[in-house]
């Protein structure tokens, strides 16, 4: 299942390197009964979970990498390990040539972290005050701060909220302000944990195009996690997928489609009610005289499919769709669960 | 970070938080003034209870009512300094930050943790109400006692407050470190410590049995935060003995708290926090 | 009622989930407060002062106050530090909001009553503290105190949320109520210059001070019960009115 396709990935210095990293956690268990509750008071039951199990990968400078996996796969743990918030049980981690465990302070000057469900903004102050605070704490030179802020304000269109108290922002506004804050010190590596969570379509598009621009123009290394696979495909070229603490896939989105089986959907609109049968295809659904089939392009070529369709009488319309990445990933998750 | 750089950053950060506090009070004056007033009323009620009792019985715990009044004023100054230096952003109530899984917010800052903890709670304007009230109460008590105040005495007053604050914070950080291992149960443990300290430290310990007196000046050194320094400052306890006890206690308490906190932080780095509460963070 | 019992059960389990060590660390702080206070009173009363109370009455007053501290000075999660989240959660449930907060509060009491108050009550004879009430009127007085405590706490909660979460303010005022105005620590009878007589008439005087005075027999029960009943009847309608006026602000709180 593991596939590495790095042809379209820029090479250069390594930004993040994980070598044989293992990280375990203990989870408290309780059945909920009174007897069990009292037992737990004296001797708590615990279960050991391997959040990451012998994980190795590298991310080069300038790469825009998606980091995905089902809930509890170890995504946030990875980000916390990169920041030095957590220490690995085993293995070595190097970030921008430094050890996060030993050089947390120096590293944080070069890394920007944003957790979509948390905020770094000061709740009882206007947004601008939080930025000023960041300038002082991160020791950003005034010139650079002003230049970066002006650019970010323009790009993210947050001029109107600079003087608004953080507590009064909508979620989308808050995320934009948080992203600005994350980028104020011009980090070399940006870690984004669910940056599009809860955003509306427009805000999401703005956020994605801004991040792509940042990656292309400044060659900033970006590692982003999300459960929205379409968002990830739009942003990143490479995807690392983790499952139960292991790297299950590392490569480009196109190779991910190839590995998982290149599923393709074809809709036919016919003049007759009878549903035709095609070799190597399965009928997924029918709605009146509209039929949807699924082909595996790895097994049956597109020309073979089209020639079969050409032989059918009364074809009014044909629509060919590549399976959305969401479906590809969902299929993978189901497969992993079965294993 | 070298010592010179450390102090440069320290004062710059104090200045930053002072400006932020000023900005907050200017933008939210109504709430801030009500807050100062509420602090004043709340703490005064704790102190006035003991004073009224001392007045009613002509003294309590081996101190006359004016001496009790001075001790209560000293207590208010200790509280005031706590409010000014560590009350902001739950820096004093650190078990909340630990228990709520908010240490991550600290760890992404490119600053040593000790520098953050020293500065982030600084609220010199909005937190100052109690300090002024305490100083006024001390002044009235000294005037009623006709106590001679010299420059040396003022220096001693400042030094004893620094030591009291170290002891108090050490107690809070020592107990709060439990939150690294028990985040849910110990989230509010610093509030428990503070409540006990604020209320128990208002009582003179003079008439207590020796075992209890020793316990309250060693195991749970509440007596060292207000009662003993007050006795020293009022000349009711030998200066060299009192000061030596305070210095040793501050050193030992700080050592114990730092050691346990560092151990807890190591544990946090190993297991992280499986719990995150967004409320209370910088609110 | 089943729904509220389920909430109570869950709150008890939540409190117990952290392990005994952390739970007793919190109780230890209460003991650190109670034991010195008992000896302080012993020292004071044995020094020959003239007072309206006897030493056993004073010890009993302090002890019961520590054992029932949560009932004598009610604090609900609604007025706590996390009022914004807690309120929205309560709104999402098919229960009455105030009743839901009451259930959460009662759930929080049970583990303390079982693991702290009960053992301490059993240990009272060892410390030479009498813990039997002078009169049975203590029970209705305690119930009226708890009821009034909830009403006052809900007013505090509405006040906090109208002030945009000024929890520190409420905390400070509550401290004043607890430590002076309610008489939970220093009996009104011991305050000089007749201050106690005035405080006794205030609604806060019908909180801890009233049942404790009845328990120890330092005051006649019926006038105190009448005052408690009066304040319950006067404050509950105000609480409901203020709560209904503040509801919308509570939901929109947090932006």
C-alpha cells in the first residue's frame, strides 16, 4: 500500500525529518458503572495507544504537504512533536536542522503554528493589539513587522477587523486574524492543523489561494492537516497519510488515485428504460432513464469503455467523472478498518 | 539567553504588559473599575471579619487589635502584589493552564518559560486596588501603634514582601504541578491554595498549639506569608531569627516547587494533554 | 425527574474520575483551614473572654460550616468560570435550564458529602466537637438556605453574563458574601457595634448564618425561619424575572 512518488516534488534542504519516531499515550478506561467507577478511584485502568509507531518521513524546504488520516491517526501528535511540545518515545526528529526538544525557543522563531480550533488572539483586546504583542514576544524588527502586516492585511482582507475585539469576531474573521498572527514573523515552516475548519466556501477559497501563493512566492514550507480532502488536494502536491500510527501512503495525489484503483464514474442518459450491461463495470444507481456506472480504469481502458457505450442504442448524454478524492480516501479508510 | 539579554527582555515584556493593561482599562473602563472595586470589597470583607473580632475581644492570637490591623494590611499588600504580578492570564492560577491543556500556547512562544511566567500575569493598573488599600491599612495601623518607621524598616518591609510572595507562589506552583498528572481533578487546585492562604493568613497564630504552629510554618507555610513577617516588622519577633527563617523557607519552597514543576513539565512533554478547553485562555 | 437524576449521576462520576489523590488534595486544603480555626477559637475562648457563645457552640458552628460549606454558600456551574459554554450546553438539553444547573450542582455535592463531610462528622467526637443540632428546626432552615442560595447564585450568573463574563467581579463579591455578610465564618453574635444585627436582616444573613445559629442554639429559630421564608419569597420571583431578561444575552455570549 505504501507508495513513494516524488517526481513532482521539489528537492533541496530538509525542513522536517522523522526517523523511526514512536510516540505512545495512555488512555484511561472506565465502563461507567458505579462499581467500576469506585474501582478506578483506587486503581485506574489504562490502555496504551501508539499514536505514532516507527514513523519516518522527510519534508523538503519549499514543499506544501498534506498530512491526512482518520480521526485519532496521530496527525495532531505529529504537529506537536515537530513543535517540541511533545517528546518522542523513540526515534529522531529534526526540524529546520534543529532538535525541537533541545532548541524549542530558537525553533519557534522560525516556525508558525496554527490550530484551527484554538486561538492565539487576546480575547479582551482588539486584533491589532494581539499583533503588537506578537511583535514584542517574537522580537520582530519594526520594519519587517510593518511590511509583513501591511501585506497580510491586504491579502487576507482584514483591514475592517483590526480594531475589533477578538471576542466579537465571527469564526471566519477569527481564523483569518489567527492566520495573520501565525505568519507575522515570516516563518520558514508553517504548521496548520485544520485551518479551514468551520469556514464558509468563500473564506475557504481565500484561505487556500493565499496559502498556495505564499508557498509559491516565498517557498515557505507548509504542512497542513485537514479532514477535508478536497481542500488538501487543492492546496498540496504531496500527501502523507497516517493510519493507526503508521505512514500508510506518501506521494502525490495522482499516485494516490492510481494506488487505490483509478475509479471512474460514468453517467448515461438513454431513450429506453432497460439498463445496459458493460464488461468490467458496475451499475451504481438509476434514476428514471439516467444510469450511473463505476469503472476501474486500472482494469478497463477508457477507449474500451467508450466503444461499449457506442454500441448501445439511444444514448442521449454521456458524462465522465473522476472519483472525488473524498471517495478515494473514504474507500481507503473503510479498507483500513476492515484490516 | 544570557543574563543581560534576559533582563532586557524581562523589562521590555513588563512594559508591554503594562501597556496592554492600560489599553484594556481605557477601552473597558466600566468593567475594570467595577473589578477593582469588587476586589477591594471581597478582600476587605475577609480582612474586616478578623479585625472586627479582634476589636470585639480586644485582641486575638496574642496580638492587640491595632497589631491585628497591621497584619491584615500586610496581608492585603501580599494579595495586592499577587494581583499585580501574577493574576493576569492565570499565571498565578497555573493549575488552570495546565489542567485545561493550555501549556501549548506557552510552548509555541520563542521565550524561556520562566520569562513568560514572570511577565505574562503583570497587571500594574487594573490589579493595583488591593495594594493601595493594604498600604493604607498598614499606614493607619502604624499610626495608631505610634510605631517608628525608618528607611531601614521600609527596606525590611519590601524584602519581607518579596520573600512572602516567593513562598506563596511556590505553594501554588507546587500544588498546581499535580495538574500535570491529574488535569481534571487538579484544574482548580491553585484556587484552593489561594483561598486557604487568603483566609487563614488573616488569623494570628500566636495561641495555637506548638505542633500546629510548626506545621503552619513548615509543611504548609501559610504562617510565613503574613503572620511571621508581621511579627518581625512589629518587633515582636527577633529580626535575625525571623529573617533567617523567611530566607530559608523561601529558598526551600522555591526549590521544591521548581523541581516538581519541572518534573511535571517533563511528564507533559511525554504524554501531552488529552484535554483542551478553549475558555479561560487570555480571557 | 429521571433526566435530572441522570445529570446528577454523571456529575458525580465526573468528579470521581480524577483519582483519590487529587480529590483528597483538595479536601486537605479544607482541613488546613478548619483545624487551625478550631484551635484559634479554643485559644480565644480559653483566654477568658466574655462572649454570647460558649466554646462548644463556637466549635460546632465552625465545624458544621466546614462540613456543609457547599450547601450553606451555593455556587452553581452557571456562575462559574465557564458560564458561556455551560449555558449553551444547558440550552441544548430538553430540561429546564435552572433545574439542569441545580442538578449539576447537587451532583457536585454528593462526592464531597460522602468522602469528606461524612468521615469528618464521624471524627468530630475525637476532636471534641459536638455535632448534634440543638433543634430539629435546623433542617427546614438548611433547606430554605439552600433554596435562597440557588436564587442568589442565579442572579450572580445573570449579572456576570450581562457584564460580558466579568467572573472575577462576581468571585470577589461572592467572597464578601461568604466571609462576612453570610456569617458562615464569624457568627453575627460575635461582631461588635451591632453590625451583626444589620447583617442578620439582609438576604445574605438568611444564608449560612441562619441555619448555623439554629443548629448551635445561639438564636431563637422561628424569627430566623420567618426571615428566610420572606427572602425566599422575595428573591425567587426576581431571579426568574432577571433570568428571563438575561437569557438571550447568555446565548449570544462569546460571539
